[in-house]
């Protein structure tokens, strides 16, 4: 059996979801929308999907997505994960977040908003005040790679991270076509997540090592 706690943390860092923040001008964003949809694999077994939609209105951006995973062992559901989350950004700084997660029936929620010079975060366990420009694990925006701490959208924890450049010249198969890509590796606690971006900085893929040689993999569709 794979380590449920570890895969849970990895999946929780992959953001997104379904909600609205009234101040955001959806009509202005409509002409600048972008979308990513990934099949998710545990080794070679497809276990679900993760979809992202970006509404872009100049300096204001809203990212919404939905993740659903199910792992079966024999005929039983050994693991079920559902995560929805909405984030509103001003430039490269998070302005608001509203996230809800269900992991095998255990519910988590995170609410946060910029208040003056601090970012206020609330979870079922309590609240916290974070300084400066806060970022989440915003894989869709490669600017997040320069951060030294990131907000976990499932738990509300503010995590120390390190990002290293692995290769600037890899060829990745995307939708059946070879694409030149740059690979980065994100390290945080026990996490090791590889991320690929195209030459024009589009997010292409994600892969993370699990125990016993297993891999969690995102394939763009």
C-alpha cells in the first residue's frame, strides 16, 4: 500500500477551484482566459484528473480548478481525494483564497485574504497572520518558482521550499508532440516535485516521487 499521508500532501499543493470573488470583473477576463486539464496517474494507472481555469484581467487574475482522484485496491476504494479552491491574485501576490478538501471523508477548509500589510489565514485549527507577498503552489504561474515559502491550500500551513533548475534542454511529449522544455525541482520537507515548462513558460507537466519507486504524474490533455 502506498503512503496515503505523503500523496495527500503532494496533491494538496496542487491548487484550484469553484467560487467567486465579487470584485473581480469576469467580463473583462473572458477574452484572456486560459485552461489546463491534466490526467493524473499513479505509476501507469490513471486515477483521476485536475483541471485549471485562469481568468485574466490585467493585474487581476482568478484561478479556479477541481481535482478528483480515486485509487482502488482489488474492488475497494483505498483512497479518495477531492479538492476545490479559488484564488484571486494581484500581480504575483495572492489576494484571496477559498479552498475545500475531502480526503477519505475527512474535511479541510482554508480561507484567506490580504488585510493591509498582512495576509490573514483561517482554518478549522485557528488563524494566522502572514507577512508580505504570499504565494501558493501556483504551478500555472512560473513566477512562483522564486518564492522561499508557499501557502498550502489544503492545510493553511506556510511551508519553506527550495526550487532548483534541473535542465534547460529536455524534450517532453505533450499531446503526442515533442516539445522543448525546462525542468525544475521543488523541494519541501519530504516532497520532491518536478515541473516542466515550455520555452514560452507554459506549464506542461508534473511528476513526484513516492515511496517504493512509485510516481504521481500529471499528463496534459
